[in-house]
C-alpha cells in the first residue's frame, strides 16, 4: 500500500476523549474511527490487524477440531424465552421489533441459537463430540462504553460451543479449548494466564478467564512464574497435543495448580505459600472466557440425542469466547512505547514500512519500488513528499516490525538502513540483506 | 473434514417451504438453516462457499485499487437525517432505539457513513481518487422474505464507494468498478451481463445492474452474443487493464454498445436491429448494482476538499454493490442438475470428496487416509458406514467438483474411480493420477 493514497488518517494531536493507551494509539495511527458511542469503523490499517488476529484464532480453533459456522447477528426473542434468559439479560441486550412487530434482538452471545441448530440436526451419540464456533459481530448495549475497542458496544467475538455425551467428554472439550486458547495467545506474542472465574449470565459450574499481561492493563494480577515459562506451541517432549487425553490432563493440571489471581480474588495466604522467587505481579487484561455448564441449555430447550443404550440424553455443553476486536487493543496495551505501537510480527498490518526519504530522486524511487514489489503487497510504502522526521515518527507510531529507510546517499551506494521497531536497533545493509533478514 | 463428524445435516426430503432450486438445494445439502424469517445460519459447507466468493470479490476489489475497511452494522440515525434519507427509506430500514433512547438503525447500505469517514479525514484533491469498500452484513426488513439467501433480510454485501475530484474522474472510477465486476463474475464461472438500470433509493444519473445467466433465474433476459464471448480476465491483446484509461474506455463502450435488457425494459424495435444469429435469450439473476450520483451525498453532508486552485470542492461519488450471500444461491441457480449442486472449481467448498465404499477394510481405509492427507484439509472424506448409494447421492447433492471413489477391489489393485461432477465422466486411475488431475 502506498501511503500517499492510503486511507490512513493519522493524527498529530492526542484525542481528548481517549483515556487509555490503546485507544489513543488506535485513533492516532488511523486504525479506527468512532461512528457512534462505543461503535467503530475499522480503517485499512486496523482491519489488517483485526484480520490477522481473527486468522490466528480461526487456525487454532480448527487445529483443536472445532468446526466453523456463521450464525446471524439478529436473533428471534423466542429462543431466549425458551432458555429463560430473555428477561434476565437486562438492558445490555439490544432489543428490536421488526416491521411485523416480532421481537428480535442483536445477539450478545449464541448459546440458545447453537443449541437450536444442534437439536435440529444431531440425533445420535455417534456424532459426538461436536465443537461449533463462529466469529461474528455481537452487540452489548453498555451503559457507558469507553476505552475504544476494549469495551465497545459492537464487537467481534469468537464463540465456540461444545456438545458431549457426558461429563467426562465435556471436561475433555473444555481442556482442549483451554489449550487452544493458550496457543492462540502465544502466537500473538502475548503472555496469557488462565484464572478461575465466576460464571455470570452464561451460568455453569466451571469457568476460567484468560488474562494477558500488559503494563497498562486494567487489573492487578498475581501469578506463579510457571505461566511465563510454559511453551504451549512446542510439539516436542513436554509439549501438549489436543488429541491425547493424557496431554490434556497434564496440561490442565499445570494450568490449575499454579497460583494466579486478580486483585478481586487475591488470597494473601495462598500467595505467601508460593516460593518468593516464583512470585510475579503485573497488570492484565481479560481477553477470553470459557464455561462448562452441562445441560443448562439442552434441558430447557429439549436438545436430546440417542445414547449408546438407545435412551434420549441431554448433551453436556460448554462455551468458549475470545474477544477478537478487543485483542487489537489488548495487543497494543501489551506492546507499545512512548513513540507508538510495537506490533508483534504475527499480527502486524504489514511486515515492513519502506521510507523513501527523497521521493523524486531517481535512485531512491527506483530502489523503493524494487523493495516494495518484493513484498507483494505486504509492505507500506511511505512515498509521501513529507520531511524525513514526519516519516520516522509515523512509522514508529504505526508500529511496523521493520522499517527500511532509503535515502539518497545510501541509494547511490546500494545500501539501506534497516530498523527493528521492537529494539530500536539499526543496521546499514544491502537491500537484499534487508529482505533476507525480514524473511 | 471427515463427514462422520462434520456438521453437515443433509436432508432426504425436499423442504416444503423452499420454492426455488437454490433454496431447496442449500437446505438439502446442509449449507444453511433458517433461524428467523429471511435470516440464515451458515453451516460449515455453506460457509466455505461464502468465504470463497468473498475472497474472489475482495481480490478483484484490491486489484482495482479499492481499499478495504469495515464499517459497523449499527448506524446512528443522525447521519441519515443529514442526507435526508432517514424518512425516505421506509419500513425496509430496521430502526432501533438503544438504552439511552438514541435512534439507531441496522445499515441497509453505507453512503452516509462512508461520506462521514471521508469528510473527517480527506482534505486535499491530492489524496484522490479514493475507492473504499467493505464486506459486511446488512439488513433490509423485506415485507415477505423468501427464496432463501437470494432475498434474505440479513445478507452479506460488498459495497464500495468512490470519491473523485470531478465528473471525468468519477466516470473513470465507475468504469474501473464495472471491469472489476465482470472479472469477479467470470472467476466464479458465471456469465454476467451489465444492463442500464434505474437508480432507486441510492439516487444518481447513471446506473447498471449485473445479471448473471441461470436457467432457473428470476427474469427473462435478451442480450447480444458478445457478452458470452468477451474474456475479461485476459491480460493479452484485446484485454483490459484497470490502470489504462484507454482500456477502460474501450471496455465501457463494449459493455454499453451491445443490446442487453430484461423483460421489463425490453425494446422490440432495438432487438430486431440485432443480427439474428447474435440474439440470445435466457433467464437471469441480479447479483450487483453500481451507481454514479455525483454530489448527492457530499453536498448535503458538506464533505469538501481543497481543489487544485485552493477552493473547496464537493467530491463526486459512486457506489458499487455485490450481493455476496446472494451469489451463493445465484451460482447454484446457474450450475446444478437433478442430482444436486455442481460447484465451479473456484467457489467449491472442497476440491474433492473421497468416498470410502468400505470403511473398516484396511486397504480402503489406508488409501483414503493417504488421499485425504494429500489434500491438506481441502477434501471432504466420506468415512461414514453408510451404503455406497447414499454416498454417491450425497456427493452429487453437495456438488464437489471431483469425487474419488475408493472400493475394496480397486484399493487392492491400486486404483480409484475419479468422477468429474460437471460432466459425469468417470475414469479408473491410480491415486497419484487422480491427485494430479485434480491439481
């Protein structure tokens, strides 16, 4: 993308309405614009990050054997009356009446609808287990939306739903999803910690929320160093496979045996029992939440399958959410400095920015075009006729993992300056060497 | 995907509520399920097709230089009051009041919102032209939703918006999008015909709709054979490039000089002037609509930029829609037979189906697993313990471009039967040869 014609409206000033770092940086770097309170339009740079995060979430759901579907945003009220949640949900539910005076709503979550799809289609225990997920926009009519995409009203969520014949199967699905989550966050360059949680309006017996570490996070967290050390992506010895029950058990034990709590649930006595050199404190942000709730929906909605003995059984369910749009903000809270965003490679909108310090200079233009073509669309080319200082500042603000700086002296000598955003390290290399290092 | 555990609920009976071919086949093949009148959930098989169509639309928008953004589904009423369309739009607009009694709506289209984003960010003619697009769910509260995803209430649309300094620029953007559309439809295996159209609630001076040919289409169409002959994807001599004004002019002339009309606008006198051997008749379905409307929105919403002489100018706009979810139905209307769907390769949910005629037989299982692994997820493996007839029927119904049939005799002899769905042609080949032919 050529910056001179890109729809990336950066701001010089920090917008007054933005109270937290990620909100300020997302507005300043031109990632999003607010269109109503708590509702945002994603501009090209922000959308590329959102799609990268969505892709990682999807791949890890697929790896765990979940099947992707897509449920609509608008749901009929009747389904929620069946489960008994229609009245419970209160004013956060956006209620709608259509032209025929039918009560509808903008889905805040999909337990009812997925249970309805399941009961229409699945008839036998032989078809279980099933994990269905979708990545769809949701709406929660927050009384006071704020913090940008971190607590928006219209937000993108991945929600998965598991169906198992019995409790043991449901626990397996729960652990499988927990592992998928830890892998998902690690791939985004985040340190995540699962913590026992309340079940709230979803209900159920067992629940964990996932907190990622971020210096500017919303809550104080206390945790055992173990969570910083485990490699969830390793396939080798000590690694975890989704398909091996013994791996899942060992994994779950590790996740639940080490101390981890936010301020709210912090237990000083238990904390003292953690070895002093293993105690870690920091700030964190919730980015996911998983629930096991058995037959809470399958019973009232009468979703039943034939069990091995031919008798009808209500399957045991769990649900598993990740805040996909929230993660864009959370990644920024976890990775930024005074100059702007520092994107982890896996979610960056572009692999690199190419900074042409002298557009119009034949050597600079030629070299930049050659580099730009080599990236096949995966670089942002700053071809604007601005001064160098503005280009450096914008590249730092937007947070591209690499910057390739092309000036007239270097272009004549056949070199460029390669800067790594995360470390600030700069080296003078040939264009080929720069491409090779970026990979 | 293994069919034994896939969420693909096929139906033996034709659902009574489905009046048209694509609706019947989409329900029978387990692509979608209705969740409310005119609102559908996309199940794994249907979602894969939807995503393929979306990908082709996206790539051709990108190729034409359009930039992808993502606007929210929920819009503030104020924007529509600025343009004057809030009252005009009538009952098709789904109107919503949030918890603070603010008037909102579920966007049926985005002219107002994109004009608002533009006026906040673009200040100079130097940043023009700009074409912004998004692929987002829309809602139109149809009085009588029917025909499945062909006329649903919640539907996925690609809508693009062009901003140019003057009329000449706007015409160029219009032609560029028209070319992108013809390329898009050709890549989906569809024959598309652009036809002059009324502008309706979008407004403006110039408009074309895009009709694709389908034997079970909704309207009768009359057209010159030229539209069946032109290759929009050819880059060679006689081909068209988005970037060459002379190509765009030649392209537009070809699109508008040949006769094409639906029943409604059919002109018998002009039709008679078409050479008899060039006259074609058929059935068609509208899948896209483009509009040029100048300053219809930029003026009342006061979107203005500095022109070359420093004076403020209202940019000239156009808008360009493709019905992405509707296309899933339209492709089926264009490509099916009595046995089911016949997916064009480019949009098929899977490249091939692998039919194991004797699960449990070591040779069959081994060969099927080997073939399945070779597709890396891009095949549907029918590993069910059903009889062969049911497997053949389901594979035909689901419409996979290729079927690889693995039976015990062949597996012992090292051969499979390869069937091409479109032609019905079957050949006995080695597994390697089957993979090579599928490509």
